[in-house]
C-alpha cells in the first residue's frame, strides 16, 4: 500500500487548516477542523491525536487515518482517499475556480507517488492511480511541478487559475481536450502580460526578444503556441469545423505550455 511521506502529510494538513495569504482553501478555526473531520467520514481514536495546535491536529488525523485503513483504489489508504475527497468537495469552496486551485496544489503535493485527485463530470472527486509511462512522470515532476510553483506567486493568480483549469480538464474522468489546450495556452499568455506589463501577448514577446531577453527562435515558439489557440477549431473560438483535439495533442500543448511558461518566467523576471 502506498503511504504519504511526512512532508506530504504536513502539506495536506496545511490545506485543511487554510493557513497562509495565498492558500487555495479558506481558514478553518479549530471548531471548523473538528467539523471537517466528521465530514470526511473517517473515524479515528481521538485520544491519539495531537491537539497542541490546529496544524498538528490536522496532521495527526491524517497519520491516524493512514495507519488504520484498508487499501483504496488508488493504492493509498482508503481513509486518506476519503480525506482528500472531502478536502476537495466543491461545497467547501466559494467558487469552482478556488476548488481548481486547491486541486492543483493537492496534486503538486502528491508528486512522487502515482496518485492524483480528479474531478468527475458530476463534480465528485476521485482519487486514482496514475501509473503512467516513465517519460510522462518525468515531465510531470520536472516541468509541471516547477511551473506550478512559479504561478503560486500571488501576482500570477490569473495564470495559476488558467493552469489549474487546464490540468482539471485534461485529467478529468471525462476529459475536455479543447478546453485543456485553451487554458494551458492562456496560462502562459497571462503570465507574460503580467511580467511585461503589456496588454498584447505577441507584442510583449517581440519586445522582450528585441531587448535580448528571449533568443530567437524561442520567440517563434512562444508566438506560434499562442497562434495555435486561435487557429485550432474549438479551442479559443467557434468554428464550422468540429473540434478534434486528441488526448496526445492536448497533453503536448499542456507540456509545452508548462515548459515554455517556466522558461519565460525566468527570462522576464531576470530583466
């Protein structure tokens, strides 16, 4: 059975508490945390929990759940799956966008084990196994974790929201490949506009290139990625042609957006 590491438990505990200015979850008081524990449906021996602080209380609850449960479908303890499902329940958020950000943060926390939280068509949360090819695991760990950390900057909230939506559309139980591609490109567009102060994406890339911040032909890659969003039927605009974005194509755009966005953030911030 898969087990969460101490750091993963601590990060999920922080999400439960809702601590931090940029936390995707709302602040929970001690009484709210107790209510959340009941909401999960997980039963533990209360006498074993550390009540010294809200955060220690949350972490010890996760540890107890992991220690006393059968294996779930994802490979994690079923009790841990139940905690994650409750944590991402849409009723616990002010908006779907806020839940998407929490979903992104939770999945970043799970990096290193083949498990991921996904949202089904009916809005329910599923914790699933993601045993994929080694190449995609490397991309997820080396590209998307890095880009996810970059857009955690409060100034890049819009970029983070687009990125979270792209990941949700791509990995949903009923994936939406057109919207996954659109939101992935939009996350890069938003990041560039914020970091350059330009309202036009293409002009921002050209100015950065002329200033020597972006080498050629990387500028062409950035511009053509943006052009793809406008040209591909069903991605950014309606079209007489039916949308035909495949899973492989959507994954390519998502991977490319993550890699390019991370590079552009470094190049533009160094300026």
